[in-house]
C-alpha cells in the first residue's frame, strides 16, 4: 500500500465515522419526534372522546324535560 492509499483510506474512515455519528444523532432526533407524536395522538384521542361526551350531553340537555328524564334513566340503568 502506498502512502497516498493509506491516507485516502484514513480519510474515508474518518468521513464514514462522522457520517455514522450524524446518522445516530438523526435517529435519536427522529425517535424523540415519534415519541411526541404518540403522546399527541393519545391526547387527541382523549380530547375526541371528551368532545363526543359533551355533544351527547348537549343533545340530551336540548330534549324536552320528559324525554330528558327517560334518557337519563336509560343511561343510569345501563351504568348500574
């Protein structure tokens, strides 16, 4: 092996090492983003459920009193 070849190989190894290090940092960054996405999806699912519950409560509240009482009794019966 010539001196030039050895220097070229050393340079290539250094470059590849830097690339591997950079890829590792990128993987860590993407992993953190993926974790944030999972947390946001869970929060969104919770918010969606709460909205559905509030929409249902509003629909019940708009019913005439007799119908509202019937719905409440049905719901309480299912919960028991």
